[in-house]
């Protein structure tokens, strides 16, 4: 799983994270909506049952022959559900009256509910249809007779409304997630465009093009700061390469003179046969040039370390007359080979720090 996750690009991973977050948020939101609507529908059904109970208590009366009857009101709209009404004796043992809707949807559990006279609504099963029933004691004050009135309503319309809401949310959730995923992919693509441009520019930068820099669209955001850090790194690399080139050029220039001197001394010594003292002198001159060459290499290395910050140079005064004489002595062999001479003239004793 981890390998599969890492095998995808950052853009795809950001989109998947965004889609997963949207699924979680929308799922919680849909659950809260269903819970809220269900509770509101249930409270609305309970309020309707209380109104039905008041209506039934006002319309149920006792006929002269002692039987109970009910003046069922005309429905306000054709779609209005007929009232489910039952009248029981005070002890709940005998059913005194049942409306036509109660006859169509009998509830076997209604008698036990009448005996309990629960103050809260209770859901019971009637002919495969869930019926919510409310029972309450009522009485005829003029004759002092008490009885129990039960009213009920089917929960099917409420459940159907909730089911339709759930279906709408279930069909709408994938569409919302798809739109969110497309939007997340687009946002991730636009957000990572600076990285792609920096990648393309970085691929084109070589040792010969260290002066190029990565594009910075917005120096204040994360991508801009990243590009700025890379550009600073490229600047340090460019400075290091320039320093290396200068060092190489300085080494080539500085080493050419002693190497030429050694070669010239050797060639002069081989032009004719000489005695031991002359050969010894020639070899001594060559060894002096070798020592000078080694000293020069050490100084160049010290200078390179100082420029890179790895070593600290100490400043001291130098007698320029002595330095000029030293240079003239080293170049004297080359000048002599070409029939030239070097003369150092100075006024005073110049010192340089």
C-alpha cells in the first residue's frame, strides 16, 4: 500500500487526500442532515397526533342509547390521511368505538397500550404498517364517565420522505465527490505548475549555464521561497566554479614559469659536454626551481583554502625590492636564453602590507 501510494505523483496524492476529506465531510454532513430531518419529522408527527387527540376528544360523543360515536370531520384536502381513532373503557378491557381507518389498520397491541395509558407516543405494528399511537384519558363531565381515546397515524409517509432524502443524498454524494475531485485535481495542478517550471529550468542548467536561475512567480509563498533557496544555492555553485576556474588559470600561469626554467636549464646543460662542477651547478639550479615550484603549489593551495573560507590568512609586510630581485633571479635563466637581461631599479625601500 505504501509503495503504491509513493508510486503516484504529488498531484494525484493531493487529489486523493482532497477526495477522501470531502467524502468524510460530506458523509458526516449527510448523516447530520438525515438525523435532523428524522427528528424534526418525528416531532412533527407527535404534534399532529396531539392535535388529532384534541379533535377526537371534541368530536366523540355518547348517543342516547349509550353507544359511542364520532362525527368524523371532512378532510381539508383530498390527500389528507383519515384519522385513526379508538375509544376504550377506562380500564382498557372493552373497545367502545373504532373509526373506519382503525378498522382498516387494526393494531393488536393497542389494547395493552390502552391499559398502560402511556403519556408518550408508541410505535406499534398494524397489518405490516408501523402506526404511531397516542393514548389519553378523557371523560364526559356531565355524566362523570371516563374513557380512553387512542389516535394513531401511519409512519409510512414519514419514512418515505426520509428514504427519498437518503436516496437524494446517496445519489448526490458521488456527484459531489466527483466534482470535488476534479476541482481538487485542477487546484493541485495549478498549485504545482511553479514546481514543474522550476523542474524544467533546473534540467537545462549545466556547468556552463550556472548563471541561469529558477523562475520565481511569487517570492512570498512557499514555492517562491523554495525557488529563492535554489537560486542562492546556484549562486554559490557558480561562485565555486568561478573560483575553481581562476585557481586553475592561476596554477597554469604560475607553474609555467618554473617548469620552463627547469626545461631551459636542462636543455642548456645538454648542449655540450661539461665537467662535474658544471653539471652539479645545473642540477642545483633545477632543484632550486623544483623547490620554488613546490613552494608555489603550497601557496596556491593555501590561497584556495583561504578563498573558500577553510583557512585564515595572516597579513604581514613584504619588501618589494627583495620580491622583485627574487622574481628577476628566477626569470634570469629565461632571459639569458633569449639573449636578454633583467635589471631591477628601485628608489628607497618600498614595503607593502
